């Protein structure tokens, strides 16, 4: 194994705004007896002032770096020393992040395999609560030389590595390293740098592919939607797709076709994802991605409505559609169902369970004066032949349907609920979108709502517990 223990000193804690002032690298090749360990360090002119606090902490002053080479002058040497090696650092996100941004400013790629010794220590010694470098120095009795200087701290990491191997079985350490350095199998057409910008908040992600040949003949040049998903932690969820793409034929197909990644933060932290659920349900219907099996748009959504048959003086059932003007406010609706066929199947199951007559419910043909088939097999109580009155049958029908009643929209118009920094706008069990202010939410509320069965199922049990703002 070829190793590189790395430490940096910087002008501050932001890899984007601050700059590197010193680089220390220890190259380790244990299979090269002549020179198994090589040390290198260099001061770097950051082209920015070093704050007094940092000068005091590291001992690196503005005068010391005034004549030092700039990062671009050291870039080739640094890359050569790290090439083909496992990049090892304490709190590696810090050191790797600074170098990645420094190379990005030079338009040069930087993608070494990375191992964080904080995470390695936690994995090897889970019984300890603290794993900062000062604690590990004391715990493992490391010899300190030039603390808070790049090469001195890199030497501490090399010592720590040796202590781990002196104290623990080699196979245990190898297993831990393999687990911590497992890299996702990224789609070959996807820019790896895009993954570094993925947030850890709740949201929705979209995988896109190139337009198909058929779409190109129709002059469709927009990316083809492959998959839409939701997440409480976008970064974690998206990375999970790629680490597991060999476990599923579908994941492999998506990975092979994917050329672009897009995401939408929905305002919530990792404990909140209702906005993500609503956004996902809406986007799947709008974009119709190839690999989403659920939440697809259906033009056949319907519900049973109890209406009065004035000619016969009794109640009857009729199918209602979401484009009915008062669908979301109607207290006499039952469902919803994805298709009329599903509505019929559900009604027949209710009839069988409650001894209702399929003939009176128009599920079977009625023959005047003759019992329906369900009565012959003792499922119908005989309303078809007068063993119970139509009024009694209707009352039992209403009781049987009670558990399937659609809750009418409980507000006079649109409402918004807050999740993190965002407002989510809903009206008539339809999700109208996300806004960053109440004013923007009110502008969204003028959209004509159309009942959405997925939004209804997501909200109906939660709406009474939510803090909402009325927008109309």
C-alpha cells in the first residue's frame, strides 16, 4: 500500500474563501526498503494576510510566506507526491477540501482516495468518545514535534498509523480502511465534482439521461428524466444509489444511462421531509421519469359519490372525477381510486364484507323478482328480493363506506406550511409549489388546484397537527 500522510496550514477554516500557507507530506512505501519513508514540506504564499490568531497558533507569519512560492508553482510537485497514494489526513474533509479547491482554481482535477484518521480511530476504538488529535496524542503517547506545523502534524499521523498496527490485528485495520475508503461506482458520463456540492438537507433529486433517438427525431433536446427520488439527506441518498448499483438491474440501467444530476432543496433539515415528499409526487407526474413505478400521473383518478336518485327516491352511487368543480370540498365522496376498475373492485369487496347487494349497486345485472348471485351464495342479505328495504340497504351502504370517506379540504382556500426556510403551498389537496416568503406563497396560491390523490394521502393524517398560514 502506497500512503501519503498530509497536513496543511491555512489562513482560516473556509476552503473556498481562505488559502493554504503550508503543505506537509510524508510518503510511505513499506515495500521499498531503500527509502520507505520520505518527508517534504513547503511554505505557500497565500496572496492574502494571515490573521494574528493563526500566526500565534502556527508560528507562520506573513513575513515568512512573503517570498514563498504560490500554490500554482507547487501544484505539479504536490500532485506527483500524492499520485497513486492513499491520501491520509486528520479531519480529512478539511485538508482534502482545501487542496481540491486550490486545484479547481487552476482547472486541474484532484480526486485521490481519501482516508480520515478521525473516522478510522472511531471505527477501531468505538469505546472512546473523543478522537481529536490532541486526545490521540495523549492516548497513544505520540511524540510531538512542531505541533500545528504541517510536517510536524503529518509526522503525528504517521506515528498514529504505526501505533494502530502495533496494537491491533492487521486484518481488523484493513477491514476498517476498506469500509471507510469504499468509493461509489459513479456513472461514467457524470462529472464527479458535482457530488461534492450535494447538500445534506432534505430535498428531491433528479437523474437525467440523453434524449432517445426517437425524441431526437422529434427535435427534443432536453435531458430525458430517468428517475426522481426524495431524501432527508440528499448527499447520503444519492451516494447510496451509486454504491449499490451492482445490486439491482434497475440501478445498473440508471447508472449506465445517467448523464446529469439535478436536485431541489425543499427547506427542511434531515428530520423534515414532507416538502420533499410533496415535491417528489408532483415532479413524477409532471416529468414522467422512466424508472418511477409509483406516483405516475393518472387521468383516471376517481371516487364514489353518494347522490340522490330522485326518480326512485333513494340514494345511488356514481363515479366522480377530480375535474368536478367541488371535488375536494364534497363531503359525500369515497376513495380515492386510481382507476374506475379499482373503484369497482373496492366496492365489490365492501359489498361482500357487509352483505350488500351487487345488483342494487350496479356491479351486477339485476333481474326483477330474482335473487342476485351473491344472495344465492349467501353474501347478499336479500335487498334484491325485498328481504330488506332499499332504505335499510342504503343506510348499511353509508355505514360500510364511512371508513373510505374522503376528508373535504378543511380550509376556505390555499394555505402554506413552513419547513426550514421554505413555505409549501397547498390548496384543495393539491400541491402548488414551494416559495421562499409568504408573499411568494400568496402568488403561488392563485393557481387553480386539481385534487391529487398522492398529496391527499400524504397530508390528510397530518393536516390537523400542522402550523399553517392561510393565504386567502
